[in-house]
């Protein structure tokens, strides 16, 4: 099954987010992490996380980009359990059943987002406040266009 992992091409995530995700964490869209925030509270690093961050599922830090990879069912079951625990501990979910159901919905959303894109491609997110609440847009950078596939060096013979 296709899913997202955090990826870091440079150190910018370490400087722009309140907490940066570690490279290679399973990742979610993570809009739930802004459920109690008001538009006027979006400043500095929190605003950057809100505007452009996916959430890593080990550190619960943010990543600008995610890469599409293959995961197995056990990875997602473990993610559902650990995310459910996180929802209980950090968001006051009233029970393990409710927390894991919410975790399952977050995982399903990310899985649906990934399914129609090629493995190795990158995704970015853009969020903003709208009249209806938080509005999200996702952008896919196909594998051939991703930085991992671009030629960045040219060797030239000196005469």
C-alpha cells in the first residue's frame, strides 16, 4: 500500500517549524494538530507549520515534503495504535476505541491521498483559513520532477 514518509532535502525544516520531523517517519496530513488554534495565533514557526507542514508520526514534528513509499499492513496497524495513544494523551480522546477510530480515519485520508500517485513522488500541502474553516491544497511532484531525480552536477573536461 502507498503511504507517505517525511523527507528532508536540506536543514530548512529544522529552522522553520516549532518541531521538525525526523527524516523517514510515516507521515499524515496532520491538520488535527491545529484543532484548537485560532487564526490570530498563527505567527512565526506555528504559522509555517500550519501553512505548509505534514506531521511525522514518531516525533509529531513537521515536514515540508513527504515522499510516497510502500508500507505493509502491520506498519499501518502499529501507526493506528500509536496515533490512538497520542490522541488520548495529547487531545483527551475519551477512549481507546474512539481514539483508534480517529487515527484510522487520519490514516485512511493519507492513504487515499497517496494512492493515485507514483511511488517516489513528493507531496506538499498548503493550508489557509477560509469562511468554512481550514482549506487545504495538495501538490504532487512526480518522481521524474523530484529533486532526487534531477541532475545537479555536470562534469566538464578542462582543455
